[in-house]
């Protein structure tokens, strides 16, 4: 039995659409790993090889399989590198959409080039699963085929294990402060001042935060609770109001994690507080 390349491409693109649906609506499903491995490791290289070599006599089956894995491993990081220099960055959905676009575009090129060739010259995928065909192979061919199958399955299994149990890096939280026109240095007593405070969660877990503002060690304001998942970023406009006159007053922004009495991160400003202008 032989499968025509357009049929294989239709199946391949169908699996890609199924993967997108699963990731979108069932983010914790293990099936996303099962479908995601060939999506990353095989599909991009396969469609690219089929687009470059549409004739059946240009490459044999083993060469196409090996090159499909090799080009996928080369193409996907290149797509990630390009995304890194775009406003969207390297995120799950940006990578998913970019690889999908690559697969669809190269599939269309394959379809176009295949239909310009005579049927006898078009590449097809032969499927022969009979034991007679296996027994008819030379011993050396059997060994090479078995080694290739074991190597591919081993690589896929290893990558699957790495994806399923990723190594956790350093756990920390970014805590920073912005102010559109520079940090305030001179404030009027009794008038509220606002600054922008940002939090980025790199804790590899969902964390509840709160921000406490103190002026000269006296509690002045509080923002929270703030619930952030891993790699989430939030910025808040936090206000405070000095109530005493004086120079070099310390305004502190203390970041707390849920259940902790000690500040996890801190920022501060030094300001002079003056009388209202008449």
C-alpha cells in the first residue's frame, strides 16, 4: 500500500489543528506532549523536505526521515530566535502559531509542486508491514533499520521525559518601580503621589503577593492580594500620602508573599516634604 503525499500532509495538518485545540482548551492534558513531540521534531522538517524534493527518486525513505528530524531540530530554534526579536517574544502560543504557519505554508508549496509533476514521478510513502517483506531483507538491513528505529524512539522518549519533568531554575521575583517623569523628590504634605510598581513571578508556581507602602516606617497604603502565575507580569499604580513635613523622608515599598511576616523584596525613595504652595 502507498500513501500519496497530499494525503499525508492532510493528516499532518489535521494533527496540528488537533494539537492547537488541545493546548487551548485542555492545557494540562498529557496528549499535548504526545502530539507536541512530532509537531516540533518531525512535521516542520518533513514538509520542508517534501517541498524541496517533491520527486520520488530524489531521496529514499530513510534519508527523508533522517533529514526531516534534522531539519526540524534546525528550523524550530531558528523560528524561536526570530520570535525573540519581535514584540511578541518566545511564548507558548507565539511558537505554536509560528510553527503552524511554517507547516501550512510549506504544505501548500508541496501540494503545488506535486501537482505540477506527472503522477509517476510524485513521491509517495510506501507502507509494507508484512512479515514476508521483513524476512526478505538482508541481515545487515534489518540491523540498520532496528538501530534507526530504536534511536528515534529513544530520542523522542528522552525529549518527552525532559518536557514532562523540566529542570527548575532559580526561583525569584522581580520587583521594580517606574515613574513616567522621574522619581518624585519633593512632595507637598497632604497630597497623594503615585508611582508605578511592577512584579514578575519567576517562582515556578502561583504566588499571592501584597505590597505595603511605608513613609518614615509608618504604614501608609497597601495593595493586594495580587495573584500571579509563573512568568506572569503585573504593573500597578501605587499611591502614598506624606503627612509630616521634613527632608529626607524614606518611602518604602515592601513586597510580601502570602503567609510571610517578613518582606520578600523592597524598594525605597528619599523625598522632601514641604508646605503647600500659597
